C-alpha cells in the first residue's frame, strides 16, 4: 500500500478523478449547450483515465482492492491529487483556466510517461494522450477567447489567474514517490512555463511575477475543499457499506 | 396557386408518406404545431438533464458515474439535434430558449419530480426513458423530415438508456435489504408520473385529431400508454418488484393489462406549475442562462475581432 509505485499511480488517478468530479458539476448548467456537452466530455475522459489508473493500482495491491474501494474508501489525507484540481469551479473563467493549466501539465507528463519502463503506465498514458490534446486545444482556445473577449471576460480571467496561479508550482515539485518512480516533473516545468507564457500573452493576460506557491496536496495535505468533494463522492458507499452497485 | 390547392397537395403528400421538408409549402398551423412540439421536446431533453445531473457527483461507483455522465450528456445532445430541427421551421434557438425561461413554452412535466435516491437513476432510465422511447419510436415516422431524422438518431441512444436504467435497478433488486427497499420506493414514486407522460386521455386531448391527420402523431395518447403498461408490467417481474397499482391485471379478452385511474388532478396541477420542482427546474435553467451571458458575449466579441482582423489583412 505504501510503496512508491502504488502512491504514484494513486496520485495520477486522484488528479484525474477530482478534476472529473469538478467538471461534472457543470453538467446541465453550462453557459451554452455545446459547451455543457464539451465540459462533460472532458469530465468523462478524465474519469476514464482515473479508472484505468485505479484498476491498475488495485491489481498491484491485491487484497480485494478495487477501483471503487480506492476511490470511495480512502480519506482526505490519503488522496494525493494536486491542490489545483480540487479548486472550486466559481465561474467559467476559473474552470477554463484550471483546465488549461492542468491539461498543459498533463500533456507534457503523459508524453513522457508513455515511454515509461512500466508497460501498464505507458499504455494508459499513450491512450489518454489523444484525449488530453483535445482538452488542451479546447481550453487554450477558451483562455484566449476570454482574455481577448470583452472587458468583463478579461477581468474574470485576471481574477482566475489570481485564484489559481498559486497552485501551479506544486505540479513541478517532485513528491517523495515521484523521486523514485514515474516522470521527473521538474523536467517539464520549463516547457510548461514557456507554453503558458505564449498563450497568456495572446490572451492579453499578464502572469504574476512573485507568488508564493502553495503545496501539500501531493502529500495528502489539502485545501478545505477536498473534504466536501469526498463527502459527496463517497456518500452512497459510506451510507450503504458492503453493497454492490 | 390558391391556398386550397396548396393544402390539397400538402395533404396528398402526407397521405402518400412523403416527408415534408423545410422549403416545402406547409399550412401555418402545421408549422406552428411542429415548432411547438419540437421545441418543447428540445426543452424537455435539456431540463431533463437536471434531475439526473443532480446525482453525478454522488454516483455510487466509478462505472455508474461514467454511465450517468454519458447519459446526461446524451440528453444534451438530443436537445441540440432538436433545437436544430425546430430552427428549420424559422424560429431561432434564442427565441425558443427565451420562451422556455419566460414560462411560455412547456417541457415534459416528468422532470418536475425530484430525484431523491440513487435508485431514481435506475427508475428514471427504465420508466421515464422507457415511456419517452415509445413516443419517440412513433416520431421516427412523423411527417416533418428534420424531426423524423433527429428522432432516428435519438431513439438508438434512448433504448440504451432504458436498458442501463433497468440494469441499475436489477443490481439493487438483487442487493441488500436496504437496496431492495430503495428500489421499490423509487418505483412507487415514478410509476404514476411516468404514466402521465403520455398526456391527457384521448377524450380530453385537444390537439390530437389534427396531429393524427397530419401524421405528426401516429398513435393516440391512450394507445401509447397502454403499450407502456404492457411492456413494464412484464419487465417488473424480472426485477421481482411490484407496481403500485392494485388494479393492474392481465385482461385475457383485451390482450392487454388493465390498470387503475391516473390522478388527473395531480397531472394538471404539475402542468400548471405546481409540481414539486417546477420552480427549481426553471430557476436552474435561468441561472445557467444568466451566468453564461458574459461567456456568450465574450465568445461573440472575440469572433467579431477575428473576422475584422481577417478582413483587414485581406484588404
Ligand atoms: Fe433524450
Ligand atoms: Fe434518454
């Protein structure tokens, strides 16, 4: 349960699941029907990735572990997602920017992960890469559209940067388990920064120069939001233990 | 050509099962009836996303969450096809949506009932999508071409939804006592409202005759309702649950199930806006529309800027 590979797989799975859960909150409430469908689609893709990772972790753990026991029966400090993905939707600007920051990261990560020694991880990453490249294109276009749209959309994008930028640093600081397995995330930081700078410039949004970067999620110390996410996510399983659905 | 002749040609086409297409001449009332019905149908798909969307975050397994997300997303897609079909008759999606939000346009009353337990996700798929399918299978042959073609695509997905809903209930029906109770309780709540989905009795229905003559509809409300009862009364045996109707009984003479009387006061009350969730559903649609206004404005403004820079480059 505590070996680095297991922690690492759960970290990848948790990132995908928590962002899927957040994006899924938009379903039925999007700003226009086409985009309601698009964000739900991204939620579904991320959920699919999470399931692949959880299933793999469960198979390594044995002992009756399943994708559902891993997603539904771990508590807050056992979740290893980054703080970025658990941040609330707030509005379309924050949702889009969160997705853009994360997809840019995830694309660079999976690109390297598909060459990993671990064949199973490599296969999951390779399969997901096509989806992620769509998420990246979609969210990038929206970042530019909102940044360069109206005065209000511009203002909201600035607010979004202010809310989310502080959670981006953690993505590139390797956690203990990342020092032992998987992709060295410190090596994708420059590419991420360069790409994000280009897109933000096109959107007419300047990035803060000095921001204190919050950390902890990848080690299980989260923002207060995660508890509420898990309360909803896990409610039925906790209320009706030992049942199949 | 005098209008009488046009009407005659129009009716002849209908009688010969030739589809009416957007550019064809059609009586104003035919156009209006179709706009009303198709837009109402589109609104139902979109409002219908709400009760089930409400359970996405709480789905009890990752597999069920994926199925539910995909299902609710399908309903959004159905809304899109149908808005497009209605637009071919000359009303814009914006106008249709503003009619929904002002309360002028209706949507299916079934979505004014709350989804209270996980079992409701099964019951809605099985009973509500099940009832919708019978109507929609008929509409695959409706006389207005774009509507009929939209329905063909939609029907394939709907029957999938119904099977998934039934399967979700089947798991509950074979589960713990608490799950069985949850399953039965949900069926109890959804059974009568789903019977109401077919609309008033034929003897009370105002639009039926003309719609049958124009082949917008091909079966009456009561015929479709009977078909539904016959189907569900058999399927429930597999679940080992019961339908909350003491009068439900096979009638050998009619070769149909007899069933009890619908509470028509409740039916009209919900239609008039007094269902348990009429206000919440409309408020949720209004909120999404209002909160999304700045996003749509930004997208338009950005698209306009792009066109301008293109034109400047071309000049
Ligand atoms: Fe539908
Ligand atoms: Fe459906």
